């Protein structure tokens, strides 16, 4: 007879993107709050039927995705408590249940707010990608906790004694009191992603190292729990204060009782970002498919047979990559058929692979249901024996190809095994890593695999290939001998800024003269002014021009730049071109003019402007970087202000504005690359992350990828920060882009560095 366990209670649609955070509320009773990448927070209340939930309230206040949420308990001023959310816009929004708009917004963090915890008397603790935590009371920041060297992914306020806990991507947990670090807990081998309080003396932590640890506040690790096979993002404790639930990147929700994993529930979504336990013991989980699912042990709250069947159908139709789970090596011809499912499993969550024709299905044993449940189709599996398929045996495994690679003449050969169902890029990566070769060979080896297996079928011998290092396509030195040359990454780190140089001079002058007729009398340019400006444009339009602009020409340009918003765009186009000229750059970006020029640009970088003006002012700022001594120096001094205003342009739908925005970010990355300004790099990484979330044009994405690669190149701190931000998951989808090829190529190089 099946034992009691958790079953699906309901699935809630409403969010349009990943559900990143969940929190239970004290009012309304039995309700919870969810936050999402769709920039909203939603309050869900139990339905009148005692099964399911209804969306009661949708709150908006963040300008980018919302990553965390907590509840401030009711008090005399707010008898129903407060809802607090943190987001990628660096802000914390505080809501009441009476309004969809924030009651107030807390500003102070310099990067994404990714964790929140509320304590007694309305105290709030926040953690951020900027490596700090902040303690707030009402609308004031009481103190900043500094000590971690990477993003603070998790925070908790202990119920008594005034202790606060912070967990970080630097792999440590710190305990604070009165703003001072009292103790550092070490043991995790990767980012600490979640914390949960068991009692006044003990707490739990979960990590990207796929383990959960139980700690005493004295510093002793009492127990390590194993079970997950990938990152663990969250954990929550049951009302008994002892048992708990965890979820993560292996598509699973796991229930832990008496120190053991008693139930594993797979979900039809790759990333299970958030979970919480309601007062009645039900579990709420939020995942990357935007759906909230509730699981219960109570029969009266269990979903209908039809709803459960729908859930199981979604689960069974999911695809599983064996590289991301615990499925191990797969040889399809050695797998059993469906008859193997007649035998019961031996433990909860046991996985069994079944051959169905040429496909591989994965099943999991459910103790609750007393049966095998299909959890997906395994992709990327291949099989056959050497005898039946003609595969080549190498290191005890069978492959379709085993190429012999000679790196240097007279040097030792290296073997490159490959199956036609493998990803050439992953195989190339493994080959380079195993043989301690320069990772910049990645493209060369992957393309070699693709070219030499093109058109071949399973069982081909792989003869007739061309060695990528010393074969016919190898680099040949000037003395005629075959040589080795490291494949260089052509994309990053980029050393020089990108400028916008193209222009139609005739069109600009024509539009300038046309619009000059519609200006007011005091702003109108005389015929002489127009001729002087036309001469000026001929000077600055050619980068190689040796003639120096005159003070009169610059004065007339500045006069024209004050034209009204609806007609100033041809003047902005001239200004954009002019900033490439050293004399013009120095004139506007240094001395007396620099302040008013800065204010002019900042006033123009706004969402209310015309798209043409938005594009041209961003291009102007980009071209300021052409002079390292003047324009670049000025723009770097204005970095935070310029980037914070410019990133708002991501909400426009204009492709050219997006390309100009991504170019501006790239130019900042170029300037930051050579220095040790980790705060500046953190700010730029955050802006890149926000832009990647919103921009879709491939040219804009390509420039952001180059910016990302430039920031993290040769800087372990910036690299660690980027890893802690999770940018790899943001960009991974672009690795398969083939048109334009540079997007996929650059993305793969960035992923390699990450």
C-alpha cells in the first residue's frame, strides 16, 4: 500500500516569466506572495473551495525583474503587515495590501537586490550583488554590512539574540551582530544560495555544490545532506521546525524528514527557483516556466484526477539532457524494455531508463503512488556495440570516431573521441581541457569536428579527415614548415572603443536648412552661419582631416544644439560626428564647457525624447570615447549617472536605439577592462545583465556579449562576480545562433571563460 506523501494540489498561471521568489503572509490567512522576472509581485489567497488559490492583488513598482520577497509582520501602523520586494533595478519596494503601487522605495544598493529577510519591530535585512548587506528600519538604512567578496545571495534574521546571517557567492556564511561580523562559516564548495532558520541555535544552508548543511550558530557543521544532482536554489522549513524542503536546477523538489530525503517530485521545468511552506504544511514552488505549483499531503486539497494526469503528461513530455542530471552513461542497446517497469523500485526517487524503440524514456519510482512515473525523454543518448555498430573503442567506451591529432611535428599524438549525437562544442571543450591546451582553440577544433563528420552516418570509420592543427588546413609558417598557432578569440577583450562614423553629409545639411526655417527668430541660423556649419561638417566628417575647427564654428554648433526637441536631430547628428575630432572632443569635454556639455547630454538621455534623438545622443556619448584624454575621461567620471539613465532606453522598441545603447555599454567595458575598479565593473555587469534581459536585436546582443567578455577577461574578481550573477544562464540561448554566426561564436567564447 502506498504511503502518504505530497501530491499536486493546484497549478497557478499568472506570471509571464520565471517565478524567482515566494513568501507566506500572515494576512490574509493561508495566502502567499510570488515575485517574477515579469516585474510584478502577486498575492494569492485560498479559494472558497479550500482547494486552489485566486490572485488577489498584482503589485508593480520595479523597472526590472523582481528577484526576492519577504513579509514584515503586522504592527499598529500596518495591521495587515507589509510586503517587501527586491529587484534588478537595485531598489527595494515596500507595499501594503491596499495599493498596487509601492508605499515607499528604499534606495542604496548599487546592484541587484537578491535576498530579503524581516525581523522584529519591522527590521529588514537585504543582500545584493554589490557584495553588501544593508539593515533597514522604516525608510532608513541603519547600517551596511561589508565583508563578503562576492554577491550576497541569502540573508536571514535569527529570531532572538540580534544575530543576522548572510550567505554569499564567495562560498561562506557570515553571522553579524550590531554591524560586526562575529563568525564566518566555511565548508560549502560553491555559492551559498539559500538559508533557513530551524531554531535559535541552528540553521540550514544550501549551495550550488548540490548539498544542504545544518549548522550550529557556534560554527559547527552538524550534518551534510546529499541528494540533489545540481545547484540547490532554495529551501524552506516545515512548521515543526525540523523537516524541510529543497529545490533546484535538477528539476526536482525534495522533501526531507528525520534527516532523510523521503520524497522526490520532478517538475516539467528545468529551474525550480523558489519554494515556501504554508502554515498548513502545503509546499509552494515557483519555476522557470512561470507556473506556481502547490503540493499537499491533505487528501481534501489534492488536485482532481484530470489535473494530476495533465501534470504527469507535461512531465512525461519533457526532455532530459543526461549531462545535467544523474542518469550516467547511456548505451541504448544495453537498456531494458518496458517489462523492467514491472519490478517495483527500491527507494523513493529511484530513476530507471527504458528503451522504447530507438528512444530512451526516464522513469522515477514514486513511493507515494507505488508506481513508476515517466519524467521525460532522454535526449542526446546513443548506443550500439562495437560488434553491431562498428564503433571504435577508446578508454573503455565506444565512439563513432576517434581522431588522431598531432599538435606538433614529432610530438606525441592525442586522441579525440566523438559520437555523431554529441555537441561538437562540448566535445572540443572537453578535449582541450583534458589535454591542457589553449582554450582559444575551441572554435578551430569544433569546426574541424563538424567538417570531418559532415554527411557521415552511424558506424562510419571517419577516414579521410583533415587534422585541424597539422593537416591541409593548418597554418604554414613562412619557412614552409607546418606550425601551430593558438586560435585567437577575435571578439574580446576589446581594446578600443566603438564609434559611429557613417554619415550622409548631403542629407544632414539638407535637413538642417529645411528645419532652420521653422525655428524661432532668436534660434534661427543666418545664411553665413549655415555656410560656416557646412564647412565645419566637412572638416569633422573625415577622420583623417587635418584642418582644425575654429572657435566660431564651435560656437555656432552649440547655438544650433539648443534647438527644440522636435527639430534638433540633424544638429545632434553633426555633434555626433564632431566628437571624433580631437579638437572638438577637447573643447566640449574639458575646461569650462565640460559641465554644461555633460548636463546637455544627460538631459537628452531620457525616455520622453524622440527615438531619433535618443539614438543620436547615445551615439554622441559613444563617440566621446574616441579621445582617451578628454571625452573618455569625462564619460568615466559620469559612468553611474550615464548608465543608469541610458539603461532605461531598453524599454523602447527602436532597434537602432538598442544598438547605440549596447555600444555605449561596450565602450564602458573597454575602459574598465584595463583597470582594477571592481565597483565599476560590478555596475557595468549589472547593466549588461539588465540589457540582455530586454534587448532582442542580434547586433545589440552581440555587442553586449563582447562587453561581457571584455569585463571578465583576465580579472578573477570580475569573473567571479559575473558567475554569481548567473549571466551564463542568461546568454546560453545565444550559443546556438548561426545567423549571424558571430553571435553564436562570441557567446560560446564567453561561456568558455565563465
